[in-house]
């Protein structure tokens, strides 16, 4: 992320598909999304013309195909306590995304499942290698399995 998003902003949209390679090809061909494979994480990143980017992957264990929106959090543990106090439930506790940040999955009281995302502190961000720019021509198979970003 180039600039720090505001608390509560949607920062990543994950499309979980039973067939990520087909889903990746569909969005690239129909909407012109830029695609970047991340085989080391069994994950494929996408960027649309505007708005937050996201990724393609197989559904996590116990989840159906669908979309998982990630909401920016400055401090996941604190926000997890607020979620629980307001009647929500934490489904997956704070989990590291190596060299990127952390995420946690929760269910709000009405039943929708979403995720929190916390970036690495700026001191660690300098240690990250710059990501290669997405290309349109990448057609390798998208990641399979339960990998994250």
C-alpha cells in the first residue's frame, strides 16, 4: 500500500473460488484486471482499474466460495475485542502474512464474514522487497490450497 489507509477502509477483496485459475482468467479477460502470480504463497493478486485490489484463492477450510473483504485495522487485537463486545465472533485469530502484515477473520452479528488487515509497521516495511509489477500476459495456474497473500 502506497499510503496508509484510513481506519475502517476496505483495503483488500479476496475472491475465493473452487477453481482459481478459471476465475483469474475470467476477470482478466472480461474486465482487464492486472494479474500477478504468487506461487510461493499459493495466491494470485489482482488489480482492477480503481478501488482496492485483492486476490484469488480456494476457499479456506469450512468456507464456501465467495468474497472476503479485508478492513484496515491499526491494531487487530484491540479491534477483535470491540468486535466481540459488539456481538461479533472471531473465527480466525490474528495470523501473520510473512513480510506483509497480519489478518484475522470475524463474523458480524448478522452473519456476514469479513477480515481485519493490519500492515507491518513502517520500520519493517523498509525490509520488504518491492513487488514486481502485475502483467496482463501471465497465464500460469493460480495458486491452489489454503495460502494467503
